C-alpha cells in the first residue's frame, strides 16, 4: 500500500489499477458515481464482462459484510466503517 500514499489517483499504480479502484469507490460511496466518463475509462482497460465481474464482486462483498455485521458475526479484528446509503435521509 506504500505505492498509494494519500490517494490512488496520484500514485504510481497503473491506469488500469486506478480505473478499477475508481469503480470500487463509486460503487461503495455512491453508485451514481459510475458516470459515462468512468464507464469510458473502464472500457479503455477492461472488457464489458470484466467490468461486470468487478462490479458484482464488490457488490457481493458489500452484501456479505453487511449481513455479517447485522448478525454480529464479523471478526473482532475487522474494523467497521459505516457508509450511509446514498439518498437515504
């Protein structure tokens, strides 16, 4: 993680890796952040099936982590960060 420092966009990571992280950030933070510009950026580095696989992987991990937290089954050493649902008020 030393390559990333304070922000992945300014890091020495490849443009491909940065695009994948940007997709993950958008899905976790605000799915409306998957803009046409981000889609175009992703398509420069990944096929449509690869993009779908990444998005589903992030979604499945998020779902599983929420279920484990709701059931009180997350590992004690796992930090928990609450990310509000976009648009929920």
